[in-house]
């Protein structure tokens, strides 16, 4: 099992969200995923800046989802 972080940026002014972005590297548990989700959200807010956040009502949300990876077939190396 792998935990994947998906981040979504939205605008309350436009009442819309950008397409979700799922980070390719997984996490060993939900705790680590959530910690990194808050860090990545914080970093993105700083990158966008106060003016754009306030003008467009931008907010960031994220989710940590469990993904069950299929077992490799015998004889096939991963």
C-alpha cells in the first residue's frame, strides 16, 4: 500500500478549481503525507503571494489517499 498526496488550488471568486495534481512519490503512512501536504500548501501560498491570494480568493486543499499496488506477477522483476 502507498499513500499519495493530491493538491487542488481553487478560487472562491471564480468558484472553480484547477485540475488536481497528484505527486508521483508516495508516503509510507498518512501522517507523513499530511505533514508534507501542509508544507507544500504553505509553500504554494507563499509562492502565489498575498495580493493574488486576496484578489482571487485562492485557497489550497489536499488529500492523502491510499493506493493498493498490485502484486508483481511471478517471474517479472519490478
